[in-house]
């Protein structure tokens, strides 16, 4: 289950409580993300992730976010937490992760220039996620990359967009770049890991107000 034609999908990442996950699901998001990366203020363990994932209905994606994890590690966590998708950052092989887990794979690509777009085009992942390149970080930075890079060199495949998105700028991002999915974390938070329902609602409304994805 990956975003397909029609309206741009919304993923809210970095969920840490079942209550926030259920609220996001009620607002009509495509999916939620739980972060397993060491050092993240939004990191959850297997039991916490399972509780978050259990709080949302069937049909809403449950995405596990990993940094430099092996395919076997990701597959094992997927089974324990009830994930439906893997989102990998770092050096793991998307094809190996898919074979090991049997799940669709999203690969995060840190955009710092044209070379990053070339890597995204060549990725074996089911979907690539374009995010800002911030030293020592793999997402959740609240920083946008230079969207003009992508405007001048379209990717040529469906992609997810992350990095510095908020209810105030996501409409512009969708109009300019036509992503299949927009991924937000810090832009809808009241504190790291806790989502503000009003901000999530405003974000979803802003995306819906733009119309249909290209």
C-alpha cells in the first residue's frame, strides 16, 4: 500500500503515543511513522511502537523509521510492532530490506545537490523520500532543502517530500513540486514526539486544498 494517483497523501512521523496516532488517523492521514533511530527525541521501543500502531485502524499505514539498521533487524521489528512499511535511512539496501521483510520500502535521501537527486532516481526502494541534508541528522530537523533543485531537475518518479513542512508552507510545496506524499513531524508538534491535533488538521486541510497530485 503506497500512495497512488489522486490526492497527495499525508504521513505524520515521530508518533510516540497511541492517543496522538488515533487522532491523526481520524483526520484522514495516509499513515503514521514510529522512529527507532538511536538519539532521536521521538525514538520508541518495540512495545511503545506496537501500542501506537494498534491505535490506528486497518488501511492506515504504519511506517517504521530506521537508521543504519540491517534488513534482519528491520524485519524483526516490523513483526513485533505490526508495521506495514519500512522507511530506511543510511546504508541499508532497499531491495534486501524488502526481501527480508516482505514489506514496501521507503528510502530517505538527503538532498544537498544534483547528485542526491541522481541517487533518488536510481534507488531500488518502492518510494523515495527527499529530505534536507543536515549533518548528523536523518530527518526530524525542521529544515527544508532548496526546492529549486527539484524544480530545475524533476525526479521522474513518484516521491515523498519532507523537511521543514508546516501548515503554512505545505500548500506551496505541493503546488511547486507535486509530490505523491508529504511527510511532517516537527511542523505539527507541541513538543518533540507530541503532535498538536489542530496543527495536524491544518496541515491535512492545506494539502487537500491544493487538489490532485500530478
